[in-house]
C-alpha cells in the first residue's frame, strides 16, 4: 500500500483475527453451550448478543431450538409464511437465568 498525503496527518491500522475453536461448556442439566463449530455442529445453547432489560447489549446464550422456530406443517403454510420478529430468551451460562432477549426475524 502506498500513501502520499498532501497535508495533515493520518493513521493506518491493521487487525488480524485468529479464531480458535474451544470446547463447549456443559450446564448442570447436561445442555452444551458455546459457539458453533467449523463443521456446522451447534451446542444446545448458542452464543448470542442480546438486549438486557435496561436496553444495553448483553452477551449470553439462546436455545438453538428456539432460534430455529416452528417449521411449516405443509407447503401451503410455508408459502404463506411471513417473517415476523420474535424475542427469544437470552440466558446466562447456567441455561436457567434469563438475562435478556435476542430478536429473531422481522
């Protein structure tokens, strides 16, 4: 890269992100929690950024089954499906304590 400023000042920064796959945690009830694996496997509780009751962002876990939502029962239901926003609970790593919501769809 070549930069030739005529006047003033500037700054250039580069960032490199190295993703390291980690083991999933396990709750007392046996549910797994963490991030999806590179091979597509997902834990029971998947890492999300949600909204806390005070409106701030909160990092927690949502149940994968709740993120997926209900599947259409037949082709006619699928054809008439319209995306509607819905809130899914966001939990602490224990999988019980709700700390916010994650909005899906819409």
